[in-house]
């Protein structure tokens, strides 16, 4: 399987099929630090990134924002002192799509 970090997001339309549980299990193998969560019946992937202070956390938040804009796919981001929580899911389909895993891999790369 091609590594998600090298892939680009594809436009997602309303009605596109969400990732199946089997696909999610396979995709998560490339993202061992992420967790699948279900909130309000919607599956999402989430990771908490830790930093030494607020300035570093905010710099990381801005980097995530930049890649999100470039790919046209946007996460929920919670920036706090010393930590940033990033959550990916696809709003149009109310679930997980391959794009979410691509963006999670690109987010990980920012911290490498």
C-alpha cells in the first residue's frame, strides 16, 4: 500500500462512501499514534501532540492549518499550553474517508 504521507487529498462529495471498519483497521497500521474515536455517532481519528510551551504548540497549529489549506481538507484543532489535539474526519460524509488518513500522516510528518 502506498504511504499516505505521499498521497494528495481528492475532492470528496456528499454521498461518497465512508471508510469501512476493515479499511480503517488497515489504514491505522500507518498511523500508530492516532486513535479512532466516535463522537455523536461519527468516527474520527485523533492525536494529541505535546510541546514544551504554548509558543511551540501555536507554531505547530499554524503548520497544520497551512497543510490543511493546501489540501482543501480541514481538521478540528484544540491548541492549549504545551499540547495540540488534532481531529480529522470528513464532514460531508459524517465519517472517515481516505483523505483523513492522508492528512493524519501529513500532520505526523510536521512533528518528525
